[in-house]
């Protein structure tokens, strides 16, 4: 029960409402409103994808610093912040196609530097593999592994049982994103690895309060395996919790600079 309560506390913290980012606007293409923030100038544009249960405000400090040397674009997926919910599937393929359409509507040309946190990192892995010609570089911020649930089930079965119980309580956007993310492994692994592009994988080394030691060990193993899936990538261990962009934003900005050549 302690683990359960701590998990809920962490999730509620991630879902807590935040003030809008400076320059926040809303796009409406007839399928619903999407809230986004675009700032800075220069190429390549840096595109941010948020994690499960959090909105684009989680990138606030990183956006402010990155927009000093290039264009930045962050947005709220359907169902988050000021973005309308949607009935469309929430698998990586659909999310990435929605993002690409939004980028074209905003006049932002590829190639992009893709930056994804947690579940957002899962989506950016698909983007990079599916459209490598549209990618200048990739930064994964404590990103979800394509086979994360399989890893946890096989290597930390007790934690898996708790996780499955807790996620059974999700509803709405959270429920749909979690359920549809299960398809990610097959969608991503069906595509060839992206090669020849700079990739930095930022891995948090401080376990979350609700994690068991075994769960933390499995997470570390998943992060190492994720690095192996991107030949030539560079893994950086960060003395931070899961939200590296909040606790150690300078590390995220440094990674963005390194892959963008800025």
C-alpha cells in the first residue's frame, strides 16, 4: 500500500496544472484544438514531446535556454492542457503522424532535433526510425523502452503486478495512452534502427520513491538496452530523478547542443 500511495502521489504531481508557457498559442485544423508554444529562431528546430501525464510546461527551463540559440517547438498532445481530447488511437504511429502534420502547419521544416521524455521518448524513437531523413539528432530523456512492460513482467514480477493494478485505475486520455503504448514494441522493432545521426540518451540515476531496488535495476538495464538499439549513441548518466528536464535542465540543454551542432 505504501508503494501504491507513493505512486499516486508522483502521478498527481506530474498532472498538477501549471501556468501557460510564454507565447502559448492554439491551432485548430478542424479536428480539434492543439495547444503549442513556439519560440526562438534558427535551424534545426528542436521539437519536444512530453511524457505520460505531463504537459509541455515540464520543459519550461529547457525551452527558455534552447530558444536562445535555435527554434523550439513544444505542444500538448490531445487531452492535455488546452488541447482537446480525441477518439483516435494513441499508438506511436498515430501520435507521430499528428505531430508531423502540426509541424508542417507551423511552417517548421525538417530535419529536426527530436527530444522526448519518458513516454514521449517512446514516440520519438518511432519518429526517428520511421523518418530518419527528417531527423538531425535525437535526445531521449529517461525514455520508455519499447518493451518496457515485458521487461518488468519478466524481471520484476512483483512490481509488474502492482503496476498493472495501479494502471487499471486510469481513465480517459491516460487510459488510452497507456493501453495503446503496448503496441509500441512491435511498431518500433518493425523499423530499421536509425544510423548516422547523433543520439544522446539521458538516464536518471536516482530511483523514484515508489520503486523497489529490483525495479530500479530493471530500469537501468532497459536504459542500457535502449542505447544499444541506437548504434553510435552516447548514454549519459544524470544524478536526477525521472524528470531530468526539471531537476537537471542544463544536462538536457547540453545534450541538445551536442546533437544540433550549436
